[in-house]
C-alpha cells in the first residue's frame, strides 16, 4: 500500500465512525418526543386523534402531524 492509500483509508474510516456516532439508533432531535407527547395530549383533550400529514417530513411534530377531530366539533348549540 502506498502512503496515499493509507491516509485516504484512515480519513474514510474516521468519517464513517463520526457519522455513525451522530446518527446512532434511537437518536431523535432534542425535545421531539416531548413535543409529540404534548401535541397528542392537546389533541386528545379536544376530542381528536393525532394523525401524520402525508409526505411531511420536516422533523417538527407541529408541522408533520395534524389533530383530526372525530366528533363533537360543531358550533351549533
């Protein structure tokens, strides 16, 4: 092996190791689960179900999910 191959291989290994640490299994953005829990609780309190919006993948639960009210949402007394 030449020195150039060794150096480029070492750089590649370090890059892969760094990316594996950053995106390990079970990692979620900071506070994502707490936001999801809060949104779900607010939605249930209004008599709805939290449903995903198709093709939404922003990483923010408030824009990726909608509260679908399933009953009793009339303004008529």
